[in-house]
């Protein structure tokens, strides 16, 4: 064997050994890490999605080009592949080498809010105006304030205005509920402009009004919708629970509804943000709207499927009502519930509608916009899933 051929053979053998050792090392590391319960908590679908979504398609072409140089034409010559060590570090610990927040978020008091991630950023959305949940004492949620504002309830609609004769044939397929049923809006309580956002709670005049409007608007689009009327605060009191157990309580409500109606497929948990008007209001074509934001539980086993729905609705709003959606936010167990009962269905989302300062007209306009985009999404999904004729 010529010396040059021998040298090439040695180099090739050396490369093969390195590849085999790398594969063995990676496999062993994953097996060891998976055996720890702490890693099981971290290694969920949302972590995988977030990590891999930051890697460009060029990464695959780069790896393939190491064996076949033809693929080197498929990516920019200046492209540098992601480091294997940093990728494994993020998958196993959720720590991102380029983001110090991921290291300190769980260690510094109050800093964990920044561990939520902006999956899809809407106009003006950043880490300073993330959705904020209010946590009033249970007794406050049960109060009924003496409102000086008469709120017009949405009119009944039997779906006879359904466009293009679309109809679910009497089946209720959407379920709208509210885990924090006490969340309200200051203008609806006669408290417009009050500096204390914590006053925006009421056992009667609350987010349920928005749910009813959205439900009636979806019915007008031919989509059978059930709107839950449960007073979660009252249910918590009866059980001797506190507001931190709201999602456990609303889960019992959902499960009962699913047992009673097998047609329910889509689940929307409506909330109200605690942010003030400048972050939750937008004017589109001279009409004022309450902004919306979609929240997904990162510890939810249906994360990818729920994300598809949230992404579709966000994009639908961006197209028809630019700026109305603040985007899609992901939260894990250190920054929220982490699941939000979205594991009950592949079509379950949480929507924050406006903030404490939004008025009835703004909420009405947003409910109509949401029903417009949701119905378009639903009928398109039905068309895709329909069996071939």
C-alpha cells in the first residue's frame, strides 16, 4: 500500500472512530439524563421545539455535506453549525449559553417571569409587557360591586346568519370557559381610570360577558358553542380551596362537559390581562379593540398541536386585524400553571382578552374579530379533515 493511500486510510479510520465515539457518548448521556426525574421535567416537547426551532435548515445540509460535498451548495459558505455541546446543554437543563436569563431565571426572586418565552411576537411584544395574572384573595373574587355602568348583554343568535350555509348541524363543538371567572374590567364596574388594577374583579360582571359575546358570534358563523357559566370562585370556596387551585377546579368543569358532550373538540379558556390600557388597546380603521394574547403551557403534552392552532389564529388576526394579537407566549411551571388544562385536547388554548382598562365597545369589537378568525380556522380545518368523496 502506498504511503499516501495508507495516510488517507488512517485519516478515514480516525474520523469513523470519532463519529462512533460521539454517537456512543451522546446516546449514553441521553440515557443517563432521562433516568433522572428532574430531567424528565425539563425534557418535554416545548423544550425540544424551542431548541430545534433556533437551528436553521442549513444545519442538516451541513451535516450531510460532510459525507457528500454536493450538499455544500445548499447553504451559505459563512454558515457555522450549532455546537453539539450547547444543544445538549439546552435540551438537558433548559440553559441557553447565549441567554443569561435562562441561567438566573430560576435562582433570582421575581426573575423567573422572564423564563417565559415569546414563541411568536406580536407588534410591540417584549419581556416588559408579558401577560400578568392577578391573584386576589378568594373573598375578593366573590364580591359583587355596585356598578354604575349598565352592560348590554349580547343578543341571542341561533346561527341563522351562518355564511355559506356552514353549520355544525346542532352539535356543540366549541367549549368556552374561564378558569378565573372573577376577572373583570374597570370600565364595566364604573371604575374607569382607577389606579388600582386589583379592583377589576367581580362575581357577576366579569369575563363571562366576553365569553357570551364570543359564543354568540361563533353561533352566528354556524359553529355550535357551549359557554360555561360556572362561578369558579364560589366552587373554590365550597371545596375550601384557594385561587392557586383554580386550574384544578376548572379541570373538573371541563371533564364533566366532555363526559356529557362527546362532540366537544375545541376548548378556549378566556382570561383578562392585568396590564394597563397602553399595552392592551389598539385602534384599527378608526375602531378601538382590546388586544389579545395566546398563552400555551410548555409542560403540556399537546404543545405542538395547540401551538398550530394558536399560530393559525395569530396569523389570521395579523392578516385581517394587524396589531390586534400580541403574539403567542409559552409558560412553564416556574412562571405559571405550565399546563393550563391544555392536555385535554389537541385544540385547547388560553386567550387573554384585553386588560383591566378595556371598555365594553372594545371588548365587543375584539369578540367579533376573534369569532371571524376562529370560524375561518375551524371551517378550513373541517374542509381539510373531510373524507374524500
